[in-house]
């Protein structure tokens, strides 16, 4: 166990039908290989000890005796820091059950019979097996509990293993529903799912769906090589899913296994947040121990650098995100009966995205874009603001606010270049936008993004305020990707200027430029890299992870980034996040885009004076 993560594997041994001794040895070899890789839960296919396709051999005493011997041999080979789940027929009171046999530390812990026995098409399990019974008995052959049992880890109480078998997953109410309600966080499915065209995709859909609905991890081990091909074939399609997403799988017929670190903390956080109904069934809990083996900095799952940025079908997702932003803004525009959208355009990333969304929402004729140069505005950013508006056919007002700011600073007798000096500019810009909006019956569109809200990197009642925060649900890393997408989509001059905006240092431009007229106040020099900050924000706000765990994940994803930068980003986030809640508590309305939102009205609630 490490940081609430458990390494699981789904394995397909190459078997010989009707030969438990051979198959047991093949399984033991895979267990040894799994142990070398640090696997803590190893799952094997349905009836793999003897073969799913044994047919009437299931009735023979010889096969059943050899099965018991092989199961005991496999159990004896399971190390003290691993749980193995193996499929075998189990005889009880003259009835045969298709079972998952759970074993650890050289012993058999318990047995779970299959509930749903298919009896259609190529399946005829009811010829051999009896469906699972309700309750718990003691197995005659193995002397362990058999029936409604779950397996709980002594070292980490949130790790609870439940088992279902093949068809159990395909039924309308899988047994895993009640298991998860009773506390199971990991479901092992021992399967012998034959392959037909299109079934692999459907199988993946079911596995993802169950793991998502039950907020669990799902380890699906499929039969493959060695099973009889008299009428069907088996592909060894192994799948590991977590909370609705596949984190590792093997392609059908490639003879590979699946292995991944599943994150129990993620699952428990969502269950805690959403709530889980109590189970209608009673389960006997059997405990096991995994020990405190640590695997250093290795992690067996992909940790993406940009968790807020879609990894699949990005073009489709980018269109969807911008359409969501535009739809929210369009509704607010209609509801307020405004005649125009008013927004400040700085030549930076956030205002560029906001302008593109405004154009999508109401069209260029109803947009009043304003650029308000002051002490820190560089020629490059002012030019980019004007060029972008020209490329989109949007008229832009240039309102130089230096005299207004100087007058205001004189009014309050302030002569220092400090936070008052900076905030005065932000507040004058906001005042200008609101007064202009009053004049033309306009709606002020906020351009600040979610990353700035998280860190409080905005001036209270300055750029913090607007009539509608169109970027409030979009973090900085996603802003960059959306701008890059729009640049490619638009092409021409719009692409050229958006590309230059992407290549410009991020800055509020509230301090004078350097002697060469370039940006002197660089946000990422002050706060740290947004790539790192957004990563921290995601894992803290989405899953509530500790700083120590986030640091572990950061170093995994950003393995080439200096530790000094990682520590700076962590220090910045955890220092600024809580002290900035008062700004989020009164943030303007804005559309929710992803799984993290700071709206105090719908998603994120903290007292403004919280101390942490």
C-alpha cells in the first residue's frame, strides 16, 4: 500500500482443459511474476483451475479431486503481501458451484459462488452448476466461509474486495451493487467471456459503467488461450477500470495481462461526497493483510500533466467547452436584456478566450471591446489586443487610464509602487468597464480564469468582479489549449496573433515595463508554473489529497522538473488557496465546465475566514 494505492493485476494463464495440475502450476508462475512486480491483488479467469469448457467432465469425481488439490497448491504459493482470486468449481452437499476462491498468505480465505448462470446460446451453465445461495456456510472441501463474503484489508480499512463472476456483470442488477453498498471498493470479476464481433467494445462499456456507477475499481480477468474452441473462442481481454475510466487493458488475443495501481482514496472521496445507500444484504467480512511494502517513486498508472485538459477527442471537447461558455453567456445576455457585451481586452490569454466566446455567443456587432493601457502595458500586448479584434472584425475602444489612476492615487496621497499602486489600476479598469456598460446598456464580461480564483490572483472588486465570469470554470492550462485550438481553427491573422499571445509571458502588467519595453512582472516567476499549480488544484479540490500525496503525483508526472519548482508551487498553492476564499465567496456567476468549480452557490463552500 502506498498513498492509498493498490496494485492490481488481471491475468490469463494458458491452460489445458481438464488438467488442474498443469493449470495450477501455470497460475503459480503468474503469481510469482506478479509478486516480482509488486502486485497486491491478482485476479484470474472463471474456472481457470480446470478450464471453463470442461463440459460434462465437471461431473467426474476425478476432476473435482484434482481441482481441490490444485487450488490448495495455488493457495500455498500466494505470498503474505498478496491476495489472489482464482476460479474453480466447488462441490457442496452434492451441488456444484462456479466459484471465486480468494487466497492470501498461503491460505484460502473464502469462496464466492456465481449468482447468474447463463443458459442461452452457447452457454449452458445450469446443466452443471447451482446459482449462489443467500447467506454463508462452511465449505466441505476447504473449511472456509462460502457465500456472501467480502474481504477487508487490515492495513487499510478502505480496501474491501468483492467478487462476481462473468455473467454477474451482464445482468440488470449485478451482485457488485450490493457489495459496493456494503463497503467493497474493489470488485474482481473472474470471466470466461467468449469473443464475437463487437463484444469487446460492449464489454469495456459495461466494465467502465459499473466502476463509474458504484465508484469502485473493477478488475476483469478473462479466459483465453487453452480453452476449447469447439464452438467458440476466448480472447483473454483483461480490463482494469476505476470510477468510470479504463486505466489499463489488454487487446483481445494479444496474450497480455493488465496491471495498474488503483487509487482507493479517489473512490472513497467520491463516495463520501455523494453518499452510498446501505446494502440490503449482510456480508461476512474476512480480513487479510498486505503489509506496509512501499514501492518508492514507481507508479503503475498514467498520471497526466494536464488533468484539466481532455486527452481524448480534444477537438470535440474544445468545441463543447467553448459552446458551454457561450451558451451560459448567451442566456445571461438575453435575461438581462442588454444591448452589448462589454469586456476588457489586454492582449493576454484570458481576455483572448473571453473575446472568442463572446463572438460565439452574440456575434461581433454586439461586442464592445476595450483596451485600457496603463503603467505596465507593453506595446506587444496592446498591439495584440488590437490585432485580435481586427482579425475578428470587432471594434475596439482604447481608453488610456494613466491620468485617472494618477489622479486617484493623488486623492489618497499614495506615492509608492506597491500593491495599492497595482490594485488601483485594476479597480479603475473595472470601474471604466461598468460605467461604460451603464452608458450603453451593456453586460460586463469577466475574463479571469479558475486558476486565478484558486490562488486569489485577482484584485478584490477589481478584475475579480464582473456581471458574468465567462472563464470562471476554465483553468489556465485549459485556456492555453483552447486558444491553441481556436488558432488552428481560425487560421490567417487570427492564428498569427493568438499564437503570439500564447508565446507572451503571463502578466497582469501592473508594474512598469523594463528598460527594453518588455514585461517586467511575470506571474509564473512570482507564483510558480501554472502547469504545476493547476495539477495541485485538481488533485486537492477534486479529491482532497494531502500535500504529501500530491507531491508524489507531481514528481511522477513532472519527473523532469526541478524539485525547487515543485516545492515552490506547493508552497504557493497551500498558502494562497485558503486565504483567498473571501474572493471566491462573492465571485460573479459563471458556467461550470468540469468536475472542479469554485461557485459558492453550487459547488465549493468554505467560510471566508477559514484558517489552515
